[in-house]
């Protein structure tokens, strides 16, 4: 089997796809992955054949734009950039590596070229990889799309109307032109509202999170299979783990503009008399003159680091969120855009952390989660279930019992998909 993978995003998008690719290689399959240039070496180290489809300069320019981290403008900016610069390049990768009857496409949600190719070549199976549940429009329990207090979530007919407005007014004008031009090249009909249902593969959807994290997704589509959180972070860099159980602060590997947040983090550590650890890929984010109790470091393996920390304050990316769950430490989430609001909401409902609405309350909210006295919307105390068992321990145990091998589960579904297609059945 040859698998053509795509990961046109930051480290949180790349790590799960490389984990799947690594497992595919170990099973004896050929693997090609397309990604942004900053992460090419990570994929090469994993033994994958790499196609760079977004150069360093393009990637830095796109994610260095502060508008990317805005609730509405951010997703639209990313969609415009990916569709305009990634779509044709990904089609070229697929057409060069595609072997009829032996190829499965394994696509990131932003990889719409693979979805178009699947329509043009229905004999080639496609697996959509969903890293976060916000992608699914579960009308009975809709994902959280913003931090706005007035965001609607019911009734179902109203949610359908809201999604129609989002697609018609914002999404379609941004991305529909290039999509339909490529479809026309393949002799396919033009489409509308691609993000409503079309972008989900009709063959297989790999949900890279456990069903307990998003219960409404269990019955969303019959081809959706939950694999669990992919906790492999593809980092072999050696470092000394902290012995003083610091509070970790990060805004993600791709964020260029978090200096003010780090300054607030330093003040909170001083006020709480707690050690802190600031993590960023970009040294210019770190404040000058840090106190001895606060350290600054580049990207580190969360799998190794977080079990030695007291808590983490982060942006709400699904990778960081799942790693904190696995480590069993409380989370304080300050979402900015994309799936981050939804992940923050789910963590609050699970009782494993809180949503930080304003950095002014950073020290106050940290004190709450460190003392495990926060009340969630369901009335539980932070860290405890109705039976008195630690919720953090429960989630950590659940993850360690199998979800840490999510990539292996995904590979099993992929192998089964190609076997079924070769037998004339595209449904697994």
C-alpha cells in the first residue's frame, strides 16, 4: 500500500500525521507526506518521503500575521492561504505518487485537493483525518466557535441557519473559486458549501480523539472511527526535566505575538510564589530580565515534560490539550481562534481545567486550579467525579490504556479500507 499524507499546518497538525506515517512505514507500506518546510526534517527523521508544499517564507508570513489569531479573520485567512497556495501543489503531489489500486489518500481537513481527487477517481479511497471535534457540525451539541457570550447553540433549526450563513457569507467567497476550478479541470460538477458535508470523506473519517472527549460525534457519520489521542510528539531531543514542578506557559509553536502574555505569566508566578516555565519557538517572545524562578525554553516534548509540571496555561490547541490530559495536570486555557474555544469548553465540562477569559485574572485562576477547588458548569469540583475518583486520574488512565497508540488504530482502519476498496466495496 502507498499512503499519501498531508499536513499543511503547524506542529500540532504535523505530529499526528507523522505518527500515522511512522506506523504505516513500520507495517511495510510506502509513505509520502506533504507539509510545510519547517517540519520537513521531523518527517525525514521518521523515515517518510517528504514533499514540501509550503516554503519557510510563506509559512512564516502566514502565521506571523497577527490577524491569524483572531476569532473570525483567523480561520478565513488560513483557508484563503491554503486554498490559494496549497491546493495545486497538493494535486501535483497526488498525481505524481498515485498508483491505481495501491494508493490511499490520508488528508488533513485543509487538504481539499485530496477530496477533489477522490471525486474524480472514486476507486482511490480517501481517509479524512480529524484532529479535533470542532470540524463536525453536530447540530444537537454544536461545537463552540468563539468566546462570545451570545453564541447560539440551539435549537437545531437555528444552528442549520447559522451554518448556512457562515458558509454563504464568509466561507464560500473565500475558497469556492479555486475548488470549483479544479473540479472543472477533472470534469466534475461545481459545488456549494464545501464545509457543510462535502469535505468529509465518504469512505473513512479518522477521529484522532476518544469518543468520551466529544460524545456527540459517536453517531455523526457511519464512516467515522474514533482512534484516540495521538500522543507521540516525534521529538528525540534530550533535555533535563524540571525538578521543581513549574507552571508551564505556552501559546503554541506557531505563535509570534505572545510577549505580553509571558509578561503576565511572570507576574503571576511572582504573586503565587511558584516557579514558571515559558515555552516558545520564537525567542523574541520572552521578556528580558526574567527572575530566577522563571525559565524560558524552546519547544520541548510534552510527553516527557508535562508529568513533571504542576499545571499548564496554554492556547487550547488539541495537541497541548491532549498531552495535559495524559499527564494528569490541570489546564488553564486562553483560546484565541480555530478549535481552541471548543477545546477549552470541553476541558471545563470534563472538570480538568478552566477557560481563562482575560489575562488580568491569570494569577487568580491559577490559584483556583492549583488548589483544585474550581466549580464546573456541571457542579463537580475540579478533578473529581460523582464517585469521588479523581477525574484527572480517570482520564489519564483511559489515555494510557490504549489511546496513546491511536496511530496504530488509524493504520488498521486504513489497511482495511484499501482491502475493501480492492474488493469493490469502499465502505469499511
